[in-house]
């Protein structure tokens, strides 16, 4: 009967190796939710839920990758617009300088 105890050493405070042998000092043996016997319908529902999650994983992964690509594309568009705006600003500044020079030359003559 106690072959499990002789095969390996158990941690103190478990069913196989209680902390004390005094029944007054032991905690009452109430089963926790994990130790309660599961109903067959719960097991089937859990299994189906797991299967559904596994089937939806590639879809979720594809959705996440698509969102990343959309974010990246939007970032590229913003950076392209910023570069174009800076280019146009430099062109306008050069045109303004040319106009000032032309005006100064016309006033000096």
C-alpha cells in the first residue's frame, strides 16, 4: 500500500506525507475545487473549447500580423508626407530668398 512513499520522497504537508501524525493538529480534509470529480459535460465542453481555440489561433495570428502591417503602412505614409512637406518648405524658402535678392537688386539700380 505504501509503495509510493518508498519509491520517492514526498513533500511534508501532503496526503502521502502529512506534517504531523497528531489528528488534532491536522487541517480538515475538505476537497478543493480541483479535487472535486468533474462532470463529463464539463470535460467535453472544455475539450471543445480548447479545440475551438486551437482552430482560431491561425486566424488570430493573421489578424495580429495584418494590424501590424496596417500600422507600419500608416507610419510609412506619415513619414512620406513629412518628407514631402519639408522638401516643399525648403523650396519655398529658396524661392523667398531669390525674390528678396531680386527686389534688393531692383531697388539698388
